[in-house]
C-alpha cells in the first residue's frame, strides 16, 4: 500500500512582487460572495509570465452600489464597451455591459502586496495570516 502526503507536495502560493503587469482578461462570471452579495469573479492571465509565479491573477468586483467605481475603472482601462447610467443620488450609477465583450481585452494592472488574516485556523488554533497581491490600479494599454 502506498502513502502519499499531499500536504507536503503542495506548493505555497507566492504573491507577485509589487509592480505593473500586462494582463489579458480570461474570464468573468457572476457569483456570490461569502456574505451572499452579488459579484463578478474575474481571471486574468499574465501576457508575459514571470518565472516562479502563477500565470493567473484573480480579481473580484462587488456589485454593491458603493463598489461600482472599481468595476467601471477596470472596464475603461480594458476598453470594454459599456454604458454608465446615472442614478438618483450623487455618485450612484448603473453599468451596462456584456462580460463576453471583456474576454481577450488587455490592460495593465498595478499590483501591491498586502497582509491578510484568514478565516481558517492553523494547527495551533491561531488565525492564519499571509501575504497576497491585490490590484491597486487599472491602466489602459497605449495603442
């Protein structure tokens, strides 16, 4: 009988170094957040892979009113056709776009590493902490 310790063979995720990266939108799908709010899960692929790091980046866009600006910034940087429809209150708007129009679009994302606390506990019962990369800015690719 063979024994395999998968935990020992797992590679830890290594966050991208701080910097700007040319990416291509690979997928966008509607989903629910852990708090059951609507969101769009987005996956990018690095156009120029960085050795030793993942070739995929993930970004979530909350569909809550106060978070719409982030999605709008990304759509503009990726030059995805969209319409921003003003709402009744200052700063309110709706976005009308087709997620399919975003697939294959390129943009530059500026990544920064940040520390975080996980909902999971380590083997000693302490809350796990780690470092991850997050998108801080969306930049249009010069034509």
